[in-house]
C-alpha cells in the first residue's frame, strides 16, 4: 500500500480538547513518525506538530477526526516525496 509523509499542524485553543486529541493520536500511533508540542502560555494555546507516514485515507481520517474537535484548528501538509510501497 502506498504511504505518504505528511505534517499535521495543530493549534489547541482550549485545554478541554486535550484528552480527546491525545486519544485520537494514540489510536493512530503506528503511523506517527514524530510529535512535538509547544505550550505557548502567553497566548494560552498549545501548538503541536505531528509527522505521519501513512496511506492517504489514513491521513485524511486522522485529519478529519482532529478537525472535528472543538477549539482545535488543524492543517495538513503533504510532502512531495514520492509515495512508497510497503
């Protein structure tokens, strides 16, 4: 199955969303290459970067679930590196 590299940028505007967000990321842990979270106390937000290597439909499903969370904004950026076949 073809996999792609993608970066999912997440801004959490309310900490009430964190438990569900972490639960969703845990569900997709086998596709996550790396994750970096930065709490920005001055603005009372958290900024999270998640790098995934997964099939397109998995990336879309993960992005969709995260995007439906209240007080969470996400954007997904796909690499131009050719897909790999696993």
